């Protein structure tokens, strides 16, 4: 990989790395995929969220040429998944939901073997194995058989294995399920680094925090169908209203402000609420117009404001609202500041 490659990748940024149209895959009565369309822009991370059995792994398998779709088509890095599987496999990396390392081989041997399978010359395969073991903090364990590795070490070895061929498109199918927070963070750092170097990533996850940390765009899939898509904040805004947090310069005016907003009928369904203990006024809002009107009204009435912020619902709440199911893992999100 010389500097040429990097320039090449940069210049292609902005294109579509993964294009999926009308993808259908049935297993008997089960519609694992029921007409899926999606695009992943070059150099970005698409997060695919969905409850168990939604069709995430089926999608990844089709995009990796491991499963043939019943209908529809998909193009990855310019190669058709059905018609050009050999070329396609050379440009992708896959970290499966279930670890795919050979238990009996050492970490180093696993990576070396994959390098050779990818037609790397011996010397390059050796260098690549050393480099990736170092990168994933596995150098000390390099000679031990993978069966002696902890779950986190296996995951890291698996991720390293998917990167041997310097893939331009990487699929990560629930890459951190079952990992402790520290190891999860290491994996996230590695994914970020690869994206910074130009890789495109399709990431399936059930961790809302993982989606928030890594994904540029989200697609929510349920029962084989795409049921929502957009940026993290876009989805949050779509699902529910936001809450406006207002801190007046004079806490003594909280009640009067709440009353003014209520009387003007500017707030959303739940009603403006003064919380004197926090010195804050909470106003549910459903649109930018409502937000502007509330702030405008307070200004006209002569109230002086010290701080204004809006909070979106958490991604967990979004997931629950659109799929009707709780995500398996909950996270807390902090309010997002929009103005001070
Ligand atoms: N090889 C198969 N044979 C029969 N049914 C299958 C097969 N693979 C997947 N399915 C079914 O297709 C549906 C989608 O499965 P898939 O594994 O793609 O879901 P998923 O979103 O990856 O779920 P999870 O979050 O549990 O990993 C499920 O109902 C599953 O039982
Ligand atoms: Mg799966």
C-alpha cells in the first residue's frame, strides 16, 4: 500500500461504495430480506440497526457473496455480488457475528494463512500479520493457539483477520457484542482509524451507543424491510419532539415564563414545566417554528435568558418507537447543546 493508493481512495470519496436495490431473500416462509434498498457512501460508516432476526446478517452474507439473493441486486466497490464474486471478495473484509478464527492455529498463523489465501507473497503476509497483531495489541499472544484467547482477544484477532487484505469496504456484523467496555473502545478506535484511512464500513449493531459513536448514517431494518433511515439526530428528531431547556437569568421568573408560554399556546402536548430546583424551564417542542416562537415570545415579554439548549430523545427511545421493541442494550445520552 503506497501513497498512491491513498490518493486514489481520497479522489473516489463521495461516490457510492455499496449500492443495494430491491434485495430479497426468503428461507421457506421467512422473508429474511423483503426488498431492501440502501447506499453506503465512500469513506463513511453506515449503521444497520435492527432487532434479532431483522435480516442484518443475511444482508451482510449477500454483500460478502456467501449467500445468493432471490431477487434484486447489489454492487460493492463497482462489482456485482452475483456476477463478480471473485473480484468483489478481494476488495472486502468481513468480521462475522460469530468468530471465524481457527482455534488450533496461533494468532500469527491465522493471520499469515489468510494473507497467503489472499495471494500475498510470503514476505508480505508475514509483515502484514506482524503489523496487525501489533495494532490490535496481540503481539505478546501471537504464538499462542487462538483457543487460549479470551473473548475480547478473539474478537480483535477476527477484526485483524478481516483487515489482512487492506479492504476498501469492510462489513462488521455486531463486532463488539459480548466485549467489555475497554475492548469495545479499542475496536471502535480501530474502526475509526480505518475510516480515516479511507475505508467504507457497513456496521450492524444492537448497541445504540455503538451506532452513535461510529455511524454517519443509520438504517433501521425490521422483518426484512427498511423502516427508517437518516442521520442519528435526524432519526431522533423524526421520532419524537425535542425538549427545550431554558435557564432564565433570574430564577425567580421561572413560573411567570412557564405561564406566558402556556397562555400563548406555543408548547407541545406535555406543557411547559418550571423546575425551580434546577433553575430550568422545560418546554416540549415539535418543530423549529415552535422553538423560535417560544424564544421570541420570552424576548418580547422582557425575560432575560442565561442559557438555552435542546435535548433529543435517546437513540434507545427512537429504536423503541420505530420497531416497537427495546434494543437489547440501553445507554444514556446527554442533552445536546444548541445555544448558550
Ligand atoms: N440459513 C437460514 N435458514 C433458515 N432461516 C434463516 C437462515 N438464515 C437466516 N434465517 C432467518 O432469516 C431471518 C433473518 O435472520 P438474520 O440472521 O439475517 O437476522 P439478524 O438481523 O442478523 O438477527 P440477529 O440480530 O439475531 O443476529 C430470521 O428469521 C432467521 O431465522
Ligand atoms: Mg445477525
